[in-house]
């Protein structure tokens, strides 16, 4: 074995000036470290930590860390030997993974320059410094600088906390004002409801009054029409009776005249034939008396007819006067009803106008208050993923993905979109879980603004694998290759496949002994969630110690940070994390973190990124 020996005295690393070699090759060269001990054989200094490491730097700036074995030996990286120049330091840690250590003990750095193995020399021109107080002072200065930076950060945090507190106070004030406005709005709504009820009652009363007036007018019209008909009948009857009486009188006169003429002729004949003059005169005198009596009788009949007509005329005038008076009374009563209705309408109008004017005044005041509150809200309102992912709203966004929503996402402003908002499309609630979660991530950069969407419930149930194996981890599973196809179709049908992009994610791709043992960049589009994305940390996943199963799915979706009820949906659903060689992690219907054999059929509740126009 070819090796270079070093002496370690406390925190000083020195080349031992001795070199052991059996070949002239530089392919396998090792470092061996000899630690200074006390009389009892205990290593001096802080080398009581359990894990030792050697760190090498080549000329190209590459860093290599090698484990120092139990015999205090480690190999020198080939690239360092190939370049014939490297720097090295030795350190110890309290953990098996030096990146996670809480304690570290280290030496100074040494530089080696050589030309081939046979001419290996310690570079005397760059002798390593002792860890003297000056070096410690440098470390102290760096610590002081860090402390100053921390103090500055503390001040910034205090300033941010003060600003947040101020915002909280303003939000509280605004909330109180909004509550006051809500009470005013409620009072206004009650007033409006009262006005509406009053107007409805007034409208009903007016309708009833109009109906009553229409009925009165109709009744009056009918009464007047009947009276007119009756008067017309009386006049017609009277006219017919008078015409009949006139005809009868004329007939009587004509008959009388005829009779008299006949009688005169008869008398003249009688007189000439039978009677003397004296007898004739007596007969004529008797006839004249009879005629005078008949004339008197006829005059009496005429007078009686005339009196009857005068009485009939008087009765007709009385009937007409009664009708006129009745109509005048009806008109007066109708006018009084109309006047009373006008008075009531005027009163209602004035009352309604007064209440509406008061409502207008209060509305103007509230509008001014709302404008002032909106001004305050605008002063603290932000845009972008950070602002919109910090507020849970839960608003229904409709049943289609609109052009305005596409533009808001594409621009990165995310206007009127917040965590918890959702679309209901094809019977599924698609809920916003986060904003720009994968932005600027990937071996091919994903530079499109996006929201992460997750269904509220499982889409269906499926196996991770047809057998109880986890070979190839999530990306090697049947779930990744085929069983998510129906879910991808569901997302495409809801939003359009052009808005569900393919991007790159880092996923585990190998499992060794039930633990993820490798990873690779993969295309991702519609995928299962991980424990980290749901819980914010590992639970049953075996990746809690090596990170292969975390990859780019490293933080919790804001939906589950702000509303944990969205995790617990009383359904089983798969997660991507490998639990063992036979099982994957899942969320159980009881709400606990759990796992299940890969061949079991559990819920598929995936996520996808939604981009805009």
C-alpha cells in the first residue's frame, strides 16, 4: 500500500516527512494519520467524536470528502493525484452524515505539490499556520460578523413583526368597520324590507280600492243605464199612450162628426117628411141640447186627458229629478272616495319618500365608509404567488375555466384567485392548493406561472402495483405508468390538456432494502401527492433519512397549511412515499398518516399544475 503519513497534534495537521511506497504509480495512494496521545493512549484535543473525514480540494475547485477508516487511513482522490497539486484538511463530526452534524472538530489546511510519485514533496513554501490566537481571532471576527448579521436580521424580523402587527390592527379595525357596515346593511335591508312590505300592502290596498271604485262605477253605470232604460220605457209608454189617446179622441171626434152629419141628414129627412116646423124645432132643440151635452162630455174627456197628461208629466219630472239627485249623490260619494284615496296616497308617498331619502343618506355614508376601507385594503393588498398563497378564501369560481382566470394565472398576478377557491366541473370540486409551487424548478426550468389544483375527493381507486413490491419507487410503479391515465383524462376534460403542462420533477427511482436509494428527473403532469406535500413532513416514508423520496416535493401545499380539514376527507388515498419493500404511504380514512401494501386498491387523489393563456 502506498501512503503519505501525517501527524495530528491537536488541531494542527503536519506532513510526517516519511513516505512509504512499493510502486511508482499514483493510481492507489492513501493518507495515514497519526494522532498525538497522552500517557494513557488517549488522543489529545477534540478527537473524541466518532466519525473522521478528510476533505480534499483539487486545482479546479472540486471538493472531495473521504471517510477515514478505523485504521486512520483514507484514499486520495484520483483527480487530486492526476493534477499533482491539492489541499487537504482533517475533521471529525458527531453524526454519520457530516452534513447533519451539530459538532465538528477540524485542523488547518495543508498544500501538496509534486511531480510523479517518486518526487513527492511537501511544499515548504506554503507552510501551514499554527492555530494561534490570530487564527482564532479571525474565527471570532467571523462569529461576531455573523452575530451582527443575526442582530440585523433580528431587527428586520422585529420590524416585520411590527408591520405585521400594524397590519393585524388595521385588519381588525377594518373587520370592525366591516362588521359595522354589515350591521348598517342589515338595518338598511330591514328598512328596505319594511318599505317593500309597506309598498306591497299599499299596492294591495290600492288594488282593492281600485277594484272597489271600479265596482262602484260599474254599479253606478249599471244603475244609470237601468234608470235610462226605465225612463226611456216610461217616455215611450207615455208617448204611445198619448198617441193612442189622441187617436181615440180623433176617432171619437170623427165618429161624432159622422154621426152628427148622419143625424142631421136623418133629422132633415124626418123633419121634411114627418114633422111640422114646431116639432122640427123642438127636435132640433133637443138634438142641440144632446149635442151640447156630448160636447160637454167630450170636453170633460179632453180635460181629463189633459189633467192625466199633466200629472204624468209631473211624475216624469219627479222621476227625472230623483234620478238626477241620485246621480249627483253618487258622483259626490265617488269624488269623496277618490279624494280620500288621493289623501292616503299622498301620505304614503311622502312617508316613503322621507324613508327613501333617509336610506339614500345612509347609503351615501356607507359608500364613503366602504371607499375608505377599500383604500386601506388596497394599501395592504398585494399580488403574486406569495400574497395569494397566504390567504384562504374558499370562493366558488364557476363551472368553467374563464379567459380572465387564464390571464390572471399567466401574468402571475393571480387576481381574484386565492387558496381554497374552487371550480365545480363534471361533478368534481377542483380546489386551488398552492401558487407557483414548481416555478423555476427542474433540470429543464419550469418558468410558467401556475396554480396547483387538487380534487376535494378521490377520483377512483387503484393499485400502486399488482404485486406487493416497491421496485423503482413511485416512478417505477404501475400507478405512475398506467393507473393515473384516467386521472389525467379527468383533468384534461375539466380544464383542457393545453392548460395542464408537462414539467420536470425529481423523484426516487430505486429502492434498496426497502429504502429509496436513487433518484432522477422525470416528466410529471398529473401525479400523486407526497407526505411532505400533505403533512409538511415525512411520516411513514423511508426517505426521512436520505431525501431521495422527497426531491422537488419538499414543502406542504398551502391548502393543507391553512385548512387541515382538506386533508381529512374520510377516504383512503395513496401518497408517493416508499414505506418498505412491499408498501407505500397513504392517508387513512380515519385521518391518520398510514401505509398499505402496494397491491391494495386505495383512492387516487392527484394534483396538477394549471397554467394560463
